[in-house]
């Protein structure tokens, strides 16, 4: 059974805080292991990657096999049905159309003192995308990571995808082709992150690494951050549904299970202003779990971390939602737009009963790589901007330098940085009171 809470209970605050503080990351301390793997890859390159692939993925490869050949990609893509390919292409088109709108504008202006200021945006030179392999192969994640990178203008895009026992997922390869990926490598784990960050004889290093992975991948991304950029450290998936009694309990139940089936550590929470509706949803979840294919995973997630919270009104629901700062927030209420305006912290918001979170995972257009573990309080989902950086531009005319230079010199002196002040003073002295525009 999930946790049942009500804001009218005397111990509600204590129980709610405990719910927020639940440790859901089912990851042992892997940092020492990951550190050794990264050091090994840095020292031995391809040889280390090959040995680690044999150890963890039970697959013997040579340096020539690390990268998928064009022929292999062609053969695997040929296994994808026309229906699956069409669905991927629809998703790609919608994701691309959404992310194109995120491209920022360059700016340049001259201020009243005559200084020309501005900024320009440019893409990183190379990005590496980590794609989980084996049973957890998600072609949708390929689209969600690769398409924003290509929209941003990244000239070189590489993905790593483990193929345990040599088994590759044709849908992942097809998604990579549709998204415009340039290089695909059949490796995974911390060794793949190390290879992307530091390079090997076969894999050139990248500037930014994105994509989800297990505890080893997450630890590796933490360790290489600074050498390269990363998107985020993603934790177990989560969904919060705010629903009133004017909903189908079964719809809400399957929405909650859509995240619970990801991982035993995932979290699904319902907030409602009607206790009877909450009970009906709980019953619907139990019924669905009788037949759900991934019922063992979803059932444990629901029992350990699921919750149904009864509130006095929807304003209270919005306040609690902000304290959760959920990865996914569904608003199944009469006026979802009005309630959405009261919510500040959420990775993605799904408005209305006909907008299940799952539509956002695949086809809506916004990115499904989202902040977890309450990090939506200070971060956002993956976007085009994650693959771009801003460079500022400054140009002084003699008049502008004469106008603002003395203040810069004064501040340099105040900070006891003599050469800073001298670099300005040398130019001011050259001007000798005569300003040439």
C-alpha cells in the first residue's frame, strides 16, 4: 500500500517532510570503482575500454569493433518496421520543431558612453550522448538528446550505447540515424563516459556529455565534470498528479504507474482534494498491478515510495507541489491553466486530463530529460541552450575609455591590482586629452 497522508492530520508536516527526505537512489558507493575505471581508460585508452566491455557486457570486441560500421547500422535499421520508423519520424519532427524555437538571439548595442557591448551564441564543437543499453534501451532518449544538439548546431555528435552479449537495439540505431548522429559506439558504463571525456585511440574527446545511466554512469559524469560539461545527474523518475474528483480513477492510476514501472526507486504521488477519489485511485492501481507486465517493479515502487495526499483545496495542493518540485507534474483539474500559474517548481507540467505524462515522453515536443530529486527548484530540463555557450563582446572607443576608464583604474587600485590599473592608465595617458573617434 502507498503512504496515505492528509493535511488535516496533526502529524502531517512530520510525515510530509519524511516523504520528501526518502532516499530513493538504490546505488551503492561506487565512486572508488568509477575512479579506477576512469584512470584506467585515461592510461590505456582502447585496451581498457575493450577489457571493461568484456567484463561488464560479456562481449569480446577489437578496436575496429568499438564503433558501429555504416554497414552494421544499415542492417540494424533494416530490421525496424515501417510503423516504428514512422512513429520515430513523427516524434523527431515534433521535437525538432519545439526546440528550434529555443535558439537564442545574438545581441549588440552601443551604450550612452560610446562602448559597444553584446554577446553571441555558439554551439559546442562536439557532444557525446550516453544511451542505456540492454533491456533499458530507449530510442526516445536518443531523439531527446540528439535533436537539441543538432538544432544548436553541434558539428560532431557521438553516442555510446552498450550492447550486452552483443545484442543491439535496432530502434536505437534508427533513432540515431533520424536525429543526425555522426558516430555510434557499442560501449557503456563508466568506461564510456571516460572515453568521451578524455578520448581514446578510437574515440575523440567531446566537450559536453548528456544522457541518463545507472549509478556508475552518474558517478562517472560527476567525476569528469570540469573536464567536460554535463547535463545533470538524473535520479529515479517521479510523477506528481494533482487531480480532483471529476476524473477517471483508472486514468490517474495508469499515469502513476507509468513512472512506477521505470524503477523500483521511482516515485508516484497523487494529491487530491477528495479523500474518496484518492481511495478509488488506490483501488484502481491495485487492479492494474494484477496484470501489468512490469508489476514487480511498479508494485514495489508504489508500495515503498507511492503516496496519496488529501488536501483542503487546490491552493494547498499547489503549495505542496512546489515543495516536491517534481520531475513531472500532471494537473487533472477543471482549470489546469489557472492552477499551473500557481506552481513555480516543476520540470514539466501536463495540463488537463487528456495530457498524460507519457505523451511528453515520446511525442509532444518538449524534452523529457528533466530534473529529478527536487532539483527542479533550481534547474531545468534539457534544451538547445545545453549545447551552446555565450561569449560576451566589448569594444571601447577612445571616448568611451576616457569616460569610464578612470573608474576602472580606481577599482583596480582599491583591489591592489597594480597592473590592472596600469593597463587602463597607459591608454588614458596616450590620449593626452585628445579623443579620436
